[in-house]
C-alpha cells in the first residue's frame, strides 16, 4: 500500500511526528484496516523523500502506543480492536491548555551497590534556581502566601499544570478540574470521599503496593485481575465484579509494560458500560521515555468522563517536595464540591508558588530534558552490560522508566518455587555487595497470582540513582555471583 502523506517542512512538528500522526489517525478512523501491512521503512522514506531513520522513528512511536506490531522479516502490521468507542463531542476545550522494607538487608549500607527502582538521581537538581525563585517570592510584602488559600491549590499553579500536561501528555482539562495534594496517598484518600465507601478496586498483581495499602486502609475491597503482555486483561476485569480499576498505562510498575492503544480503548469501553465505573490512571514514570515522544495519557482518549488522572512531581523533580495532583472528570468535580471542598489544601502556598514559577518560566521542562538524557545514558549502559545475561534471563522494561526487569528462563516452576528462586538470586547478590529487588516484594500480600497469569522468577534493577561506575561494578558483581 502507499500512504498519501503531505509533509510540512516548515512546521514546528518533526517530520517523524507528522508521519506518525497521519498513520495514527488513519488507523483510528478505520481507513487503514486491522491486519493491513504498512510500507517498509525503506519504501516509506523513499516515497516521502525523508531519511530512513525518520520513518523508523514514526513506526517506533506507533509500535510503543500499540497501533502496529512488527513481524521479523515481514514488516509492520496494523493492530486494532473489534469495537471502537462511540464518538463523543469534546466535553470542553483544554483552554490554555515502599517498597516495603526490602527483604535483603545490607551489612554495610555504604559499601553496597543499591539497584533501587524507587530512588532517583538528585545530583543535577537546580538548587540555585530553586533558591533564586524562593528569594524572589520573599522579596517585599507577600502576605497572601501565608493565608489559607484555595482548597484545590493555587489557581495559577493549576493553570500551569493544565497547560504543561496538555502539551506533554495530551491531558485535557480545565484548571478547575485539578486538585493539588501532598502526595498520591493523600489524593487517593480524598478520592474515597468522592467515589464513596462501597467500591471494589481492580489492581494488577504484582503492583504498586503503596496504592494497595491505601485502598485497603480505606476499607475498599481489592480484586487482583490477570495481566497479560498488554496490561490489565479487560476480559478478566469484566468478570471481577470491580467497579473501578487502578492502572498505570504509561509504564506499569513493576512489569514495565506500556499499554498499547487497543487495550486502552477496551478499558474505556469497559468503563462506559456502567455509570458507576471509573479508571484511576496513575501516570507512573510517564516522563521518561528514551525513543520518540512520551505515549499520550489514557485520559487524553477519554470523551465520556471516565478517567481520574493521578500525577506527581516526585519522580521528575524530587520526592521531598510532596506535590501531586488529581484531575477529576466534570461530573465528579460536582461531587467533590458537594462533599470534600471543605478540606484544606495540604501543600504550603510557598511551595506551590515556587513550583508555579518553575513550570511557567521553563525551568521544569529544561530540567526534565536534562534528566531524561542522563537517565537514557544509564539505561543504555545497563542494556549493553546486561547482554551476557540474555542466555539465562529475558531482559524487559527497556525503553522507558527507571528500572529494568530480569526474568529467569526457567519453566515448570510453581509460584512458591519462583519466589524461592528470586530470594536465592537476591541472597547471592547481597553476598557480592549488590542489592537487587525480587518481584516478590511487589505482590499483594495474601492474594494469589491471578488464574492464567504466569509467575516467573523476576529481579528488578533500578538504575536512576547510580553513577556509571556503580552500574558497571554492580552488574559485573551480579555476573560473577550468578555465574553467567
């Protein structure tokens, strides 16, 4: 087939983005059918008079978002779903638009190389900029910063967030839909007052255990739903009896799965079938993708007001600033004003003002770009050094996020045997001076692995907080310890 794509060399959009967007819209509109083969990157680059790498980048973005699949030696084929979402008019223009203590304890915290998937690199934090903004805010009489302020958070900050995340993640909202809070835990607790008491929440298993513990503490019933290579199974979700689902489509923790477009649409269809159903999108690790653009948020596809979006600056700036935000669909915003608006904001107005200026003046975007490049270099180094592991382990989670997953290629193990094997590998690593993280630590306590989901020995390797020497020395030590 030939693609009639008109490229604009003078556009602010990169050529590969124009190609990607054209093909994406053709797939969404059904004009390129499911199963249809796309031109090869060589043929596409020749017909459009662009470099082959430009065509490859466009296909990589489509692949990451689940619009196409690649067959080795054959080419690119269109994926799809049997039922498309009904068309809704835009609700509103966007305008401006712990790990619990690790099982393995180090004898000497200073000597051990810690591949923590939860830590970040703070060596490049712009302390001078942060101090300069704070000094500027403290100049003159700014008594309003010491007043109570808006319960949802300062309007200027919410407007900056709505604008930035619309541009970077496709998020569609008004500032009025945003509620600021000191950390995701607080916002999930606030969500209980909005969604009500009697809820059954679907979660993948393993998952982000801190969210599970919050839901559990709120008295919610949690159902573990099977996960496959595309993320949460919608078939299993439909059979679970749950009326809300907690998902991490951008980069599921801990599996690293980026949910493809067809599965996202299936989730939205599930939510639309009943009035009380909602999707809670935790946009985990969304900022850190190392090829192409970040995959748009699930919320950007929602036209029926079914996605509750949860975002945070803990990974992209610093955990200690404790600034997260919730974006509510319009109909839940009314419930919030009725039931929860009396709850005061939990973030200092000084911190809100610093962050507002940090975003509006472009410091946040520049810092994020710097850290993305820094993490990309660490990610690529890990992938290079882990090549000798490939015979015994499958390496996954690559291309995004701040950790990689090593899955041991052992068949026939039951869940308990897999658990024991993970602990054995972690113990060998500890003896070699390296801390690694068994996936056992991310499984919901007392809840079996969902039926039909494989339980293989898995180890998480976080690379964000380590320097290059520690990465080299740590992986070399693992290679020796595991006799690879």
